[in-house]
C-alpha cells in the first residue's frame, strides 16, 4: 500500500488556464487522439508537411523499373522520408521491423495493368492493418472510371472501419478515362473523397488553378509525383504545389527512377520542409550527386 504523502499539494497554478491547442492539420481537429497521433507521424508537426516515399506500384504493375530489387533501391532512401507507402507483402518481406518511419498501407487492388484498373476491391482487412502497425490506409478512387461507384464505396467502408480503430484513410484519386486532367476534375474528385470521409488525399498537380483544388478541399492534399520527368521539373512541380496549398508530396518514380535517388529525395525534402526554390534544391541535388559520383 502506498504511503500517504504528508506534504500539501500546492502546485495547481490556478492563475494559468490549461491550453487546448488546435491540431496542426486542417480539417483534423475533431478527430480522436489516436487518429491525430497517427497523422502526426506521417506529417511533420513543425512544418505541417510530409515527404512520403511511394513504392506500392508493384500491386498492379509488377516489378516496374526501379523496383526490381526493393531491398537495394528503396531501403537506402527510407531514412530521408517522413513516411513510406507500400503493400503488406513488401512490408513483411523487405522492410526492417526496426524502422521508425510511419507506414501508409496500400489496401485496395484486384486488377493488373492487363485489365480495367478501376475494378478494385479492398484486399487487406483491418485486423491485418493493425498487426502491421499502419498509420494510414490507402485506397484508390476512380472518379469518372468505369467502376467509380464501387471504388467510392471501397473508400467509405474503409473510412468507417478505420475510424473504429483510429486509423486514417488516404484517398488516392485516379484519373477516370472520361475526365480531363485539369483543376475542374481534381476539384471534383478531391471534394467527393473529402465529403465522404477521407482524412487526407493524394492527387495530381496541375499547372493551372491548382490552388483552387487545395482551397476547396477541407482536408490535407499531398501530390503524386506521376511519371518520371527531369529532376528540375519534378522539383519545380513540388515547389509550386507546396506554394499553392499542398501539404506535401507522395513521390515514387521521380525519386527511385532518378539517376541519383538519394540526392533527389534530399532535394525534395528541401523544397517541402525548408521552402527551398527549385533552383536551390536542384543545386543541392547536383552537389549531392557529384559527391556520390566521386565516392
């Protein structure tokens, strides 16, 4: 039995009101503590932004260029990312369990590049996601696609079950074949996902009116890197997206298909977390690449 403390408790600081700070991500203040804690492991609380490293492409593309040997191409990059986005198969077989990086787990799939991609279902259950200590669950949503309704319902089911266990949902907006890749389309796709409960959204950057996409979406947006483009152009895209309201990037091919992936991810970090201009970030990339070449 604990002894009674004879000393009178007097450090109540009654003159200092208890603080109730707002959560740093937009649209997320009303979420439960566990949900916010997981989001805070994905997004840097100092900047409110994230550099996510996406290498989940194999779930429908197989061993695409740069991902033939994930143990060799991706593991050296993980330390520079805030979060990693991948499938459960790769997580279990390749990623060291000692990693402290947050995991965004791909949980939708079912069709390969040989079939209609929008014909997806949920391929990971919530108990599996909990076992794998996922910080978020990623699901593809094909607004305008042949199976639009089914993918929207996939997302809403995931939101419901994820919320039950305190795990946020990332909605990934895929471009439907009937929709033009412009701000009007992405305003539609992102708003639908947010309205139906997604906690944050991955979408594509467009050069015209992207700020209207981020402004009209009540939850954080991260941009997809998309197909490989020259390093300076990728850094310029990331910079413009951040300046126009994005809360980070979820890049894959523009990092791991670069000639110098480690240099590239560090340059991307400089843009996202330090507001470096594309010119300065590219100079950093060149400097780091030259060091790598000499080594």
